């Protein structure tokens, strides 16, 4: 008996069917059967199904004698199913790699629940991807089984059949089946979810829900949308047949009203001549099933009036929104003029030479090089007033209480921008910030560059997609000083940013903690981070930090099977994963990382605010082409470069040198090579040390553990930073530009 019976109804999807079937049959988990139902498709679907069945005995094809429709095609496949669980997969959707294994593991972990609900991502015909906006509901449901009554939020998820798997015995004992017509998922999903005694969730993207440009039957203009009324009649009939479910009637009554009004509001669902009839039938259904004594939600009171009143309210709402839009434009223009006037007024006041504005990573908090400079300034120059610019109240709430801050684009922000003597940032300030004569802008960058940056992107049209290079350079024209950690970075920044700044051979302030990691403070810091991450003190920690890809829309490419890598590392090892910051809020983590972290297979450190802490806690770095390797080299710990797609990466993004030829350690080009390197211990052999020494000589030349102090004394205080740590005041000027390019 297979674990999963995957039922795939097919009708006019010949262009998508192979991709769907391949995504199932190429899964690493193979204990499945596929029941493909040819719903009398007029195209080549039937032949494609027969072809797959001929070469894979897990595929069984059922050819229906006449077109039955999606729901009844699923019904036709169910009697053939012998698996523990039923999975209804639409034939234009696809499974993500590792999805079935993750489902099977979750079912085993929770003792075969009635229903498993998993996550999905919408994939658009133009190439975009967007994760389910309510994915948090899956995580918040917890690790154990529950009922819909215990967690009613589970019903807020998209009420479809394909984001769940169902225990076959549960389905058969309750006699669940699909009705004919549109919206056939509604009278299946509500009865199933309300009846299930044990529901569990899987916070992992297991399915890509294809958003077709054309062909979605629910997006077509047709009277078939009237079927929604019959489908909800079936839902209410089911609830009436089970007295224990009577308490759900108010909820279902509201859902029905909202669903029908949503269909009516869509411009492409119903012929205009049928909208009045649809409204009347909806109002009748709403009145017929209204629970006694229950108040009607304000948004649904319109169903208690006539269609004419509904149309009038809709028109009034549209007119109001248009007026609000126009009024917002007028108010925005007036506010803009007022802001410019206030900025000009503040600009008449003298600069404050003791006011320093800081920002890091697009106003995300006290982080990176600016954070290290700020900390050192508080230590050795407490008279300087350091203020952080943060993007929102949520970010502000995470700051330490003694950190002064302002919100981006607030009146306080504009006032301080007009008066600050110094600006320290690792990305560009907003274009609206006007640099006053005499103010000093210090740009710290985001590390040593391997991939093409700024003006060099003009030679890589694909890599600069969505990047306004001329605007980037106009903002960089405000820089006075550019911090560099090595001569390579110095040369690249001066070419990539053809602007009038002075390069400062300071080292990277955030790397001071790495350079000094061998001391007692560094050892204590590493132990504290391990404890916070839940890593046993004696474990060998492998940090995997992949970068984004320009040749993949969205930037995320699954290059390594993380569960397999964690298993191959074996006992005594912990795999810690840190995604590129630009991928942290996208679907990348939902493709398995979050679930593997929950199960304790690995540690997801993507949300750790200070990447330096994560590096301190590790014993070896595995990366592809992340600039993190240049920082990590300061620890003098092994680095492995996994370069299985180096040619594609270099062709799409561009690189300043061949990292596989001038590597900081061993290079792997296949997963097998990577696994053997790590398991055998070769990652820390003599050759690894030799390669690392050469890399450190080239890229860590200016790093001595005192970069932050050097920046504060030279750039903020105007002192000469002498060998041995002595300082001398440079007379007659705040900052000596002649000293800034010396080592």
C-alpha cells in the first residue's frame, strides 16, 4: 500500500502536464501512486498520460468516456486509490522538490492525522513568485494536532482541495465526494475541515500554484458562477445533518455572503446583464440561512437591501476612493512644498559638528559597519550625539532603550538631516537628502565585492534589472569617504562609483570582532551565540551561507539539499544556514528551511541581526559566491566554496575575478564533492590552510582589529591615528584628507 495516492484530473492542459507529472515522479520520496484521470480532454493529455504510464508503473491512467468536470473527475479516481493518504493535484500545478518527503515526515511525526495542511506559493505566468500571505497561520497552529474549533484561523486559508492531504479512511468513512459545477472545492473543504478530529500543519511551500494568463475557469465570464449558490446550499445541508456542527452556522453564513459579494464585485466574472439576478439569488440565500438572533456584519448589510441600493453604494464607494486619491495627491503636493520649505529653513541654521546620523541596511537597525563605528564612538567620543535613522516603529521597538533614533522621513528626521555634521551609512541615503556644504558623508559599503557593482552593472543588462544605476551614482556623489578593507576593494569602488570621494584604508569596522575573536571576549561571545542558537558546545558548526542568483527570478536557487547535507554531516555536527538578506522575507525559507529548523534538523540563523555573531559561532564556512567569505577569512577558519554553477553565475552577474582559481579554501563543483570534503575532514587540511593564507594576505591586509577606532578618530574627531594606538590632533581642520589614504 503506497503512502500517497495522488489523483490528477486532466483537461486541456497539455502544455503544463509534463511539468506537473515530472514534479511528482522525480520526487526523492517514491512511495506513491499516481492516478491520472483523462477527463475526455480534446487535446493531447490522454496520449501524454499513456506515455508516462508506459514507462513508470506508479502511474495509472483512467480515460473517462465523456467530460465530467473537475469534481467528478476526482471522484472517478478515488475508488482506484489504495494509498494511506489522498492528494488531489491540479494538472497545471507542480510540487516543489522534497515536498512529499516533508509531508511524509510530518505525518509520521504526528501519528497519521485526518488532514495535513501545507503551504504553497503563487507562480505567475510572467515569472514572479509570491508566497501565501497567510503562511503565518500554519506556523502559529503549533506542532501538535488540533480541530478547526481549536484553531478557527485555519479556515481563513484559501479554501481549496489541493493544499491538503487527507487520510483515505477518514474520507471514505465520512463519504466525502465532490459535487458537479464551479466552486466544487467549497462543499468538500468545509465539511472535511469541520469534521476532522486531528488536523496538523506543515509550514513549508510544497506546491507552486500556477497563475495562468488565461485558462482559469474561475476567471472566465460565465453564468456558471451561479453554481456558488448551490455549493453553499450543500455546505449548509451537511451542517444540518450533523447537529454537533450547528455552532458553525454563523461563520459559514458570513463566509457565504463575503464569497458571493466578492464574485459579484469582480469585473470579469459575470455578464453585466446577469449581475442583478446574481445579487437577488445571493440575498435570498443569505436571508434563508441567517441564524436566528445573530447580527449581520456591517459589510454584509447591503444584502438586506435591493440591487439598486447595492449599485448605488458601489458607485459611491468608487467615487469616494477617487476623490480620496485626488485629495491625497493635492495634500501630498502641499506637504511636499511644506517639507521643502522647512528643510530650507533648517538649512539656514549652522551645522552641528557633534551630531552624527547613522543608518544600516536600508534603516534596519544598529548593524554592520555603521553599528561598529557607533559603538566605538560612544566609547571614545561620548560627546558625539549619535542618532539612528530607522524605517518604521517595529524596527524602532527592537532598538536598545539607550539608542536615540528617528523615523525615516519624519519631521525630526528632516530636521536632523539639515543640521548633522556627519552621516555614516552602508547603503545610499534617500535621494531627497540634500548634502549641505561642510557636512561629511562616510560610506562603509557592504563588504569586499566579488560580483559586479554599480557602474560595472551597465555591462550586465540582466543583472541590473530593477537597478537605476545613474540614480545610484547621483546619490554616491554625496560621499566624502569610502571605507575599504583591502586594495582590491579600493580599486573596485573607485571604478564602480566614478564619484569624487576619498578612499580610506581603514579595514571594515564590523570585522574588528572577528579579528579579535581569539581573545577571551571572543570566546565568550561565540559560546553565548551557540547557546542562543541551541547548538551543543562540543559540536562542529558548519555555516552554510548562499548568495542570491540573478539568473533566477526572485534570486533564490536551491543548490544544496539541506536535509541531505545535515544527515551526511552526522552526529557531532550542527548545520547552520543563513540566507542572503534579500531572500529573508521571500518564499526561500518556506521551501523547507523553516520546517527543517522546527524539526531540529538544522538551525536557521537568517533572522540573527548580527552576522558577525553567526560567524563567530561557526567552525567552517560553506558558501558559493557570498561576500561573507572575505569577512570570514579574518577568523582564519576554514572556508569551502561550493561552485556548482559558477559559469552561469559569472555570466549573469559578472565577477571581478575567478573565485574558483583564487579560492580561500577547497572548491566543490558537485554535491558529492562537497559532502566528501566535509565528511572526510579535508576541509581543514594543510591545503585548506595554504589557500586561506594566500587569500588572507590579499583581502585582509587592512584588518587589524582597530578599524572602528581608526574611523572615529580620523573621520569624526580629526585625529591622526599613529602606530601603536597613539593619537595626535591635526591642527586647523576637522579631518586631515592627506592622512586618509595612508595605511
